[in-house]
């Protein structure tokens, strides 16, 4: 079969596109709202006239949501992205709204053990609802972000991210505009219990879940290794993430005037 999206019909009962691009890592993104007026108020005395006045203490609300269009973009320095369709009422998703307002967000690995909580946090609820509480998830807080962001304590891998930019793509109703949010990873938390003796993350311990098509998910418990034929040492240590060799390459690049922005 062949069809042209938006031009010709595929004549299938379900759209096959997202079922072709699988499995997709899940962007389980946590954010914090900008300060919001509190529903509770406090009474204080004005120094100027001595009359009591009511003041409101701003509050922030945690938000947690999974996105099935998520991935890393590069690794030195590391950047990640997630893509969020607008709501049916043409509003930005709460996650995007918070990220653009605060400049920070966190990502946590969605795992088999946490699958039900991931599903609960996928439900669209009114702005200001704490999905951590709804899903019964304990929080722990970021350590290096300018504005602290709550993270899922039970997740074995977490990223702290600084907002970089948003790319807005056109979308057809009812999805509307698509916000592609890019962030720089500035802090990485890894549970020591999921590391192997030689210092690798053990996928049989993390058991990440991934999005497939329709309502389907996958869980990763097994891996296999292949090394590309003819791979040079420079490419290989980039693919395997060899820290010491990477550092040496960065220093060599600096000596010839190559910066993070590319050649001079």
C-alpha cells in the first residue's frame, strides 16, 4: 500500500504512522509553575497607616506528564527535546507553559515498575493540579537548576534541564500547533543500583518502557551489541561515550579554535 498523508486515504481503520516509528522513548517531563496567587491569604498591618491589609503568598504547583515524542539530540553537551501538541481548545500544554515561563524542567526514565503512574499522569487535568499527588509519587528536588523542580524519586535515571528554545510546527485541527521544546541537560541523577560492575547502565534493571502505536507499549529487558564495520576510533569513542577520549578530543579542538558553536 501507499498513501500521501493529508492528500490520499490509507483506508485503514487506524492511522499507521505512529505505529511505524517505534519504539519511542517516553519524555516523562516534570515542571513547576511560575508563582501563582494563593487561595489562602494572610492579614498584616501596613506601616504607613496602621490599617490591616490582606496579602497573598504566591505558590508554585508541580506538574508531571509523559510525551511520546521525545529523544536526545546530541551528547556533548547533551541536549534533549520533547514535542507537545496543543490541547483541543488550542491552548499550550501545561508542561510547555511552565517550561517557557520558568526556563527549567526535568526528565525521568519511565520504567516498567512505574508504568501505571506514567499512565495516570497522562490524563489531561486542569492547570494547577499536582500530578505527583494524583499518581501517588514521592518527590525529590533538582539540585542545580535556578528554580528547583520536583522529580520522581522512584525513577532510577533523571535529567535536570535548562530551557533552550521552542520550535513551533504547524498542525491540523484538532491538534493545532506542535511545540518542540529543546533543553540542555545540566545535571544527571543515576541510581547506583542500576549500574553494572564495569560502570554501564543495566537495562535489565531499569526496564524502560517505550511508546508504540495505538495504545501499545513495549518494555526493554534485553539488548544485543553490534559494532559498525570500519568505524574509526574517533567515531567509536563518540558512540560508546568514552569520557577520557572525549575530553582529549575537546582539548585538541580548543587548541585549533573550535568552540561549542563550531569552527571560527
